C-alpha cells in the first residue's frame, strides 16, 4: 500500500527539550503489546524502572505518571528510553505522535497534528499549495466502504482544498461556499447521487455569534488548566464582537492552511459513515474560533507572530481535536 502525507511532514522533527508544552506531560501514555514485551525484557536499572513504572489493566498497559509527567521524561525534558535504548524502542503512540493516519484500500493517508507546537508552526507557515510525498508500505487493513462513494469524496475534497488555496476568493466567502457545498454533497449522498455540485463563491459571509460559541466550548471538559481562564478572558474582551478576524492580511494564510489541514484530516472519514456535515461543521467552527483567538491576542498583546499563532492553534487543537468527546460536542454552526 501507499503512505501519502503532505510534503511538509518531511520537515517535522521533535524539538524535545525546547518544546514549551511537552507531549510527555499531562497525557496518558498507553503502551502497545510489542513495546510492553520488549520493556519486560530490559535489564539493569532501566529495566527495574520500567517494571516499576508500568501498570497493566486487562490487556492495556500504560506508564504511571509522576506529577503528570511520563516517568521517563528526565529533568532536561529528554526521554530516558531514547537515551538508553534508542528511538526505535519507543512505544507506538510515542513514535507516531503528532502524526495521524487514516486507512483506505491500498492507501494510508497521514499528516502531523496541530496539537504539537512544532507541527502547528510547520502547518501554519506553508505558502505553497498542498503537495504530497508517497512511499510504499506493507498492506494494512481498513474498514469496509463503498468504492464509488470514496471516489466521489476524493473529487469533492480536491475542490474544497483548491477553494481555500484560491486567494481571489475572500476567506469569509470560502467558508460560506464550503457550508453550501457540504449541504449539497450531503443531499446527493443521501440519495446515492454522486454528481459533484457547483461551488458558489458569491454567497455572503455568515453572521457569527462568537460569544455563544466560546461559551459552549467553556462547557466542555478542559485538557489544560490554562484553557478555560484563557477563553473566559477572550469572552470578556469588550472588542470581541467588533473584531474582523477574516480581514487580517497577516493571518489569512495561516487560516487558509488550517482550513486545508482540517479538510485533509477529517473529510474522508465520511466514506465510513456518510456524514459530511459533522466533518465540515468541525472545520468551520475550528477556523472561526482560531481566527477570533488570533485577533483577541492581537488586541491583548499588540502584536501577532507565527510562533504565537502556532501556540494558539496548538492550544485549540489539544482541547478539541485530541478529546473525542469534545470533538463530537463542538457547537453546531451549520444550519
């Protein structure tokens, strides 16, 4: 099978101890069976630590966190397993993160997730249209799906990605066109009509009640203790309703890249459940919230930087994308 990922994934390298929000802190870390078997055979002081710091419940093994930290994250924020055994002996979740994958017949699509600050910086900084690199892998299984629907959704996804890459269409109009396009796709799928609908880029921008959206996000379980105070501060911004988040030239490319990221990552999941609307709703809500957060940060700090915007996108992604419950509970934008 072919592994296909955005070309920019080649640029990703873990920045390890330079990371401000280390993925070895505050996350439960499950251990796959192969890694658990290897760790059980390690001798010496490291082997003793491994046996003391791994818990197993049923068929699931995981590291016992120490003060929210992985027990093998040392004082320099480096991994003692990598230092002593080599990166090839990390458990699968640590090897993969922040990469994500989706499996189809003969094709495995992937990318790097926004919840990592370095990955977010790479995604936001792209200035060229989305391109890919392929490499061959051994075949892996995937869930069953309809091949005709798959081919149809691939065509539709390509149109959406090109929409957000077309800078002649204002970003707000791209969002309106996306919502209209998604409804038309869904209506066709519901009756097994696989003709591609027209794309209307002349629709007016949608009105957004950002305060209501943010209040809904406040009701969701927080992954980071800093998240809710931050969102509360955004809601209290007296200029919030007057912000124009899609009119800023310095963040427009970042937001277009984020839109393409969400479409590439989530849109094809609809081949398994035939639900286009939820994937597009997540995309639209995410672009909208992140855009307002960028502009709030500008009013609060007086300046925006790539690193600051990447940090904001990372914080949002960590709270929403990496909590299945929160991802499913985002407010419904699309009527």
